[in-house]
C-alpha cells in the first residue's frame, strides 16, 4: 500500500497583487499623509497673503484705480477745463493782451450784448451757415454715392479707394495753398480746365476774387477734401448690413429701388447722421483753409466767424471781446450738437 501523496504548495502569482478598494487610501491616511481638506486649508491662506503683499503699500483697489487715472484727469483739467474757465473770466472784462499794464476792469455781460447786437457778427454767422450747409450737403451726397460704388467690390476697387482717400490725407494748410495756385486766372489750371469744357476765356473770371464765385470756392475745396471722409463712414455702414436681409428682399421680389429705400437707406441713416455731425462741427470752426484760400475776401464776403474771432483777438487785440465771442460759439455748437445727438439716438432706436 502506497503512502498518500503530500499536497503541493500553491505556485506564486506572476501578476500584481490586487488589494481591496480603499486600502491604499487608508494606509496613506494612517501613515500621516495630508488629505485634501488639509491641503486646502494650507493653500488658501498663502494665496490671500500673496494677494495682500502684491498691493502697493497696502492700498485698496479703489485707491490704486484713482492712482492710475489721476494723471489723465489732471491733464484734462490743464488742457480743457482751466482754459475754458479762464476764457469765461476774461470775457467779463475789458482785457487787452497788448496792453497788459492797463488795469483790468470788470464789464459784466457788456461784451456779450455788444456781440449779439453787432450786424457784422450776424453777417459772419450767415456766411458760416452758407458754408456749413452746402459743404455738408455735397459731401454727404457725393460721399454716399462713392460708398455705394466702392461697396460693389469691382476689379481694382482697392486701388481706386486709395486714390479717392488721398485728399483727406493732406493738411488743410497744404490744401489751401494748393488750390490758391490752381485758382490763379493767369497760371492756374482750374480756369483752363473750365475753358476747355465750356469755351469761356480763362482770363475772364477768377474764382477767389469774384463776388459771386468766392463763397462757392471755399465750398468746392472743402467738398474735394472731406468727401472721402464721409465716404468711409458710409462705407462702414454699408458693410455692416447683413447679407441675409438683401437675400430675403430678393426672395420677396423687391425691386432695386425698394431694397435701397427700405433696407439700405434706413440702416445707413445713423452713419449718415454721424457724418453730418462730425463735418458740421468741423466746418463751423473752419479757419486754416479759409484763411489761406481767401482770407475772408473779397472784402468780408467769405469771412466766417472763426476769421472774425482771429482778427478781433490777434489784430485788434480785443481779448475780452473775442473771449466772449468764443464762449458764444462754444455754446452754439454745444447746444446744437446735443439736440442733434438726441435725434440721432431716436433714429438708432427705430
């Protein structure tokens, strides 16, 4: 009888030994490893402490903000607010800059009354209104038409856009001298171009010296220079119109005039009104180009309010009187611009 076989020991497992879930975490916790709560409690105070250390000298956020914007506020006060207050103060006196040794006398609102009852000032106002109205009219008309053409993106439209924008890149002083040369009846090119197309003798008329043509001369030069600016604003308005609106109009079989009057014009109207606002403010205070082109002549036919202000301040040295005129012009532009902006906001809300 054979003896019973002895049981064999189990073979060692070749793979990794699996531990029950949570055993590792319990062992780490038992070994003293920090849990997430302890790590959070340690990290939060360190972040807050670094944030406090990052502040400038323990200053609050509001104090830091005021520290950064205070130089800009001081600069605005020095450039805009202080001269305005000083001009108001001088407008109430008889101060003359070329007679600084004279005692300054307070005259109240006498300068304002004198200006508002002066017929020459009202004639200058009419000349300014004529220049502002007709220049803006032609600039908006031509600028919007050019924007419609450029928006079609024909071949070479980038090149022609650059050519159209060249006049507005020039300085008004350069433009004034340039057109003064062109308007010369003997050597200027403008009279010869008019003579070529109309057959009129080029020496028979002069744009700057003629009483009927001189007011339209400054309008012509301003339109030539600033029509591209209006075109850019109108072009931005045309590019902002979504294409699906035109596609919907085509589906409804709307004509080209119907699409223009019902889609294009209403959606571009805020941009047109914005261009009128910008050009109106600039043309109301136009000085350099008119001064170089006609200097208010012939006589005082093209003398705008800015020319009158310059002559009173730097030729007659009526500093107090000219300061009052400057305040009146400022209030006029400021009041009209506020009313116009309210109308512009109503158009935008439609």
